[in-house]
C-alpha cells in the first residue's frame, strides 16, 4: 500500500495535484484481514490520530481528477478486498486539511 500524506490537494479537475506530500509504503498486507481498522492503524502509525484526516483511495489506472473515492468505513475496504486479486498496489491519500472539498 502506497500512502501519500503530510500535505494537501490543490486545484480541481485535470489540474488537481497533491502538493509536497510524503510517501510511505506498507507491504505484505493480507487482503483477507483488511478492514477499515487497518487504515486507522496506519493513521496512528503516521501520527495523524483517528479523527484528523480524511482518507481517499485512488482507483488503479485513474488520476486525481476522476479516480478518488473517500474511504470512511468497511464498505470501501470490502470493495478493496474484492479487487485485491487484480490490484497489487493500493494508493491512499491523506487529506488532513479537508482541502479536497475546498477545491472540488
């Protein structure tokens, strides 16, 4: 899993970018055990707390303008589990400033 964090989204549509963020990798996550609580664990490991950040999943093969989906429950992690057999690298973006909503 590739996690972009530490900064914010800027722009809208095709001009949307994630500025100055850091990237951390979390390898060997077993799909059968994947739950929203796993995302909470990653938030805590990266020192964001549980309530301080919105998490967005970038669909494989898509860009920031059209491929982001909010992950806020096990409903989304269930979908991630269902496609894990063909998506080997999930990409998440942490939005601690709620900047995606500000730039939509």
